[in-house]
C-alpha cells in the first residue's frame, strides 16, 4: 500500500508502465552524492546530485522469473584488495611454497580480477538480446542447469581440452535466423565484436569436472550487471574502402589496411577461431615509413575496421595540424573523380599468401607500400607510386 501522507513537500512523482497498467508513486529524497568535475581550465567543481527513491514499489511484474544465481569469485578478495596469485592462475592447485602469496593463492595487487572483472560474482546464467535495432529481436535466457551435451572437439595449443556446445548455445545460429553474418555481431555497449567462442559455442575447459555451459556463462557474463548482454545484429553502415581512401587522400592523409588470414594457421587446433582479422588506420605516415606493428584489437570484418578507423579521424586531423601557427597546411581537396578499384580482393589474396601474419597495405597521396609483419619487424614487400604498380611489382603473389 502507498505510505501515509506526511505533509512534507516531495521532490516529485513517477509513473511506471508495468503489466498493462500505470502505477503511480511519490518520490522521496534518499540522499546525496558528490563528485568532483574537472573544468578545461583545471579548476575542480563539486557537483551535488540528489538521489530519489520511490515512496512505494509497485508489485513485481508477472513475467519476472527467478534471479540469475551467482557464486562468489574464488580468485579475489575485494574486501582486502587481494587477487589470485600468479602461482594459482589457470591451475587447480596452489603452490604451497610460493613466496609471493605464502601459499594462500591470493596476494595484494592493483590489477583487475581476470575471473570476475572485480564484480566478485560468477554468474550461473546469461540473458542475451540480439536485435537489429529495427524490427527484429531475439531474447535468449541461458542457465547453467540446462546442461547440454558438449562433445570434445580436440585440444587447444597448450593441451587444454576444447568442447563445443549445441547449436542453440551458439550466437551464430541466432544471427543467421536474423539474416546477419555472425561476424557482424557487436556488443551494443561499446561496439566491440562479440567474443568468437560465444559466437561459435567453443569452450576451453580449464579443469576436469567443469560443466561446459557453466564455464561459458561464467566467462561471457564477467562483469556484466545482471548477466545481461545486448548484441547489435546488423552490419555497420560505413563508407567502403575506396570511399575511405578517397576521403583520406583529399585530406592529405594515408590509409593503412592490415589483414591477417588465420584459416590455415594452427591447423592442429580444432577451433576454426582462425578467421580473417582486419585493422584499418587513417594515418599521417609517409609512404617511405614502414608500417607500425598491429598490436591493437582487430575486427572480424573490413566494414567494422573501417568504422573503428573513422571514429579516430578527428584525432588524426589534430595530429596532422602543425604546432607552428604560421606553418601552412594543405587545403582539403575534392575527392579524386576517377573511381578507385576496390582493393579488398587483392588484400584477401595477399593475406592468404602469408597465413598467420599481418600484411599492411599503405595507400598514401605520394605512393603506396606493402609490408609483411615478421618477428623482427615490418619487412617491405613492395613500394611504388600507386597501388596497381605495387601489386604488379609483387607479381604472382597478389595476382
Ligand atoms: Zn602464489
Ligand atoms: Zn574475482
């Protein structure tokens, strides 16, 4: 029942649509929070925000199910700021003679707990929503108790067993239902590609006796409030690679397109987690400079990598602006009128020719170069005035 009227002034009221009805409640002051905000001038401002709480809670909705169970994280002790010791990571035994943790398996450390991302919860379920943000949506409610047969499919390179969950626990199955390529699935919050194991249902079992689905849910739900994952099932709407190159040239910038083809690499590993990876960067680098090592998160699609590169275009433009205010800058030009051939098929052939290695093609206003990334650094494969000439110089490699 709503609380009795007290006569005190109230800060507001709210209406909640639930179970086909509007429910109304007063709002009451529940406290204040304070945070410090830094101004551009360096001054600190104290911002106070009033916290409000409903005076009355409407009944739980009829569709509300059981809460998703969770267990405490075994690898951290947040109350005392301790994390799993290196002697205990990825093993089921603790080194009783370890000098760092004294044989307890936990020691002080500033880093984030890898097992729970500092939530101190291991979720036993996961609620996944796939949506194209238009008219299609699928909700999946996975619980650790839905034990499904997950046959072993082999071992990963360090010998840990790998199993595969049934199709209904693979996001790729549901992506195809929505008519979307599995590699186009991205997290709605942050835009990162959905983890490949979650897409394809592969689980690496770190210890015997671990239930495969429980292991997958614990891994996928790490640090997610309410074990909730919202997935955007739609390809990014971005420029094509030729359009991006034309844009960069008009701004006197270069484009580095890197590709790595893992499909024929690690052939002993059962997981086909060896798709094609892409990384695209708009850069101020000159054609003569070798490509930088690709050590950043790559994307499983070229369109996803282009979207990522465009996010950083303002930073590159700032970098391209000289510090000296009297130094002239190049005037942006209209994009070249003649069409550019799409280099993607050639990039795919180059990647397939060097399996497991990054190949970077730089298309710059003053020339083009192709680098192969090796352990010692980038090795130039070809340099030329334009992309077509660089490919011709490579001969049969790219043909
Ligand atoms: Zn230790
Ligand atoms: Zn933890």
